[in-house]
C-alpha cells in the first residue's frame, strides 16, 4: 500500500467510521456485530482504494454506505444461518408439565409426533428431504432446489403433492374420509 493510499484510508476512516457503525447497528442490532461489519467493510474497501478519488465526494459517500449496508446484511444472513443450524431442541424431550398442563396432553403430543414420523417414513427419500429442508431447516425454495439438484418449480410442486398426501394419510389414520 502506498503512502497516498494509506492517507486516503485514514481519511475515509475518520469521515465514515461512525456513520458506517450506525448503519450497521441499525441492521444488526448488536454492537459487536456492527463493529465486525465495519471492519469487514473496510477490508473490502481497501481492495478498491484505487477507485476512490476524493474521500469527501458524494460518490464516495454512496459507495461507503452501499458497502456497509451490503456487508451488514451479509453478516446478518450468515449469523441467522448459524443460529438456525445450532442444535435443534426436541420439545418433547424437554417438556416439563406445569400446573395447567396434564400428563394426558403430553402423551397426546408425543403420540402425534410419532404418527407424523411414521407418515414421513412412508415418503420417498427425496420427498422426506424436501419436507425436512423446507419445514425443519426453513430453507427457501431456491435453497432446497439447489441442495437437491432439482428445479424450484419441481420442488414446489412436489411439496404441494406431499402436503396433500400427508393430509390424506392423516385422515386415514384417524378414520376420517
């Protein structure tokens, strides 16, 4: 990095660090994550330092705001995926009855859970994976399609058919028509 680049980076930091932090905090709602986003944004800016002519210009300001917004959004998405992938809690295991809930209700919930698991066992492997990725992992249609090497339209249609089939199976189990 040349001396001019170093001076330009210092100037950018002096001018934009606080506004960038406020933007990041507005998106992330967390001090540490906002600080990380600002650092990450400046790392990205360093690689494009040659394109920035005047640190105080409106064009530079727009670029800095755009960079911190995108970086913050990426951090938010990355962290939300990590939180979703942490160990899922099986509510049937940790369910502690309180005075309002009796043991019969817990047994009924556990029976329903086992019925659902049995119904899912009747599905093909791909169909089970579609249900799992969409419902448990809460992936978007695009993400489910990409992970299964299918088209988005195919995944949506299969999910719709699976839903109808499960509803039909549920009716048969309960003796309904």
